[in-house]
């Protein structure tokens, strides 16, 4: 299915502007700053550690639970120093 000429133009213009969303000004999501964006990270853990993260972490998914536990550990160490 081929898009009509006007739809292609709108998509092209939205990419040129650098904003995701519609052709209207201010449409779409507000871009996050570089410090607010989440970055991917790959770590290797044992099965037991993974099970503990799932059991003790707070969050909706494994990533959220992992971040929760990591931040708790970091904050605990900061307090001790």
C-alpha cells in the first residue's frame, strides 16, 4: 500500500524538525534531556541472583527491579562513607 503524497510530506517534515509526533507544533512527546534518557546495560548474573532480584526488587519488570536494588545498594554505601 502506497501512502498518498500529503502523508509522505507530513512524515518527512516531522523527521526534518526532529520531533516525533504529528505535523502540528508541539505534538508528540516532549524530548528528554541526555541525563533523563535511560541507557541500556548488559550484565551477567547467576540464576540465584536473578531469582533474588525478582523476589526482592520493587518494580513492574526485571529492569525496574534491578535498578531499584542497585540504587538501594549505592545509597546504603554513600551513607556509610
